C-alpha cells in the first residue's frame, strides 16, 4: 500500500490533485481511493486530501498517520511530515530535491498559473509506478486535456 497526502490552501486544488492521482493509479492497475480529511472549511485554512493505492483490494478507510508521500501545493500549507515521508513542495525558490517552482513551470508550459498538473507530474516521477499516459487519460476525464504539457514539465523538473 502507498499513501499520499495532498496539502494546500484551497480544497479545490487539493481535491483535484488527489482525484487525478487516484484515477491515474487506477488506470495503472492499482485499487485506489481519494478522500478528504475534513476539518475547518474556512477561507485560508489548510486543506488535506489523501490518496491510497494498493495492488490488493483490501483497503483501509483510515486517514494515514504517516503518508509515504506529502505533496504541498503551497509552501505555507500546514503539514508536519514524518522523517520517512517523501516531501514534494511547491516553492518559489527551489533549492533541495523535492522542491519545485510549480507556478513558473506551469507558466512556461501552459501559459497560466496552475500548480496541480505540475505537482501531478512531480508525484508521478517520485512514485515511479504510474506512466504519464495514464495521467493524460485522467486529465482528459476531468476536461483538462490542455494541462498535459504541464504534467510532462513537472515530471522533468522534479529532482
């Protein structure tokens, strides 16, 4: 079982990224779940969504205590990664592995600020078991076919 936590400032982006990742995982042969960790729903509060991927069908319905991957759509989002968690952060000044300037990458590739497809590409590269073609299909199912070049750019930019 592999778990992802998607932390961000908006529920919409966190939910969309978790849904796209779960769908791409499903298309790759995983049993998948995408679910939210509901807390305060006020403006500006951090939003956490989770993805669980398993090759076997027995899936837990609990929020993972220690996710394998933490994707932070905004570097100011509140999240406390554990030592063994692989962290992918959208930051304007990437300096370390796992840090990516998703807004700049999206501006170069699709000419608009949209961190979601870039972070999806980064997550696919970090995980390594979901092909890009399945992310393309997931985007098409969401009506976001025009964002695929940002997924590829995020995949290439991930270190």
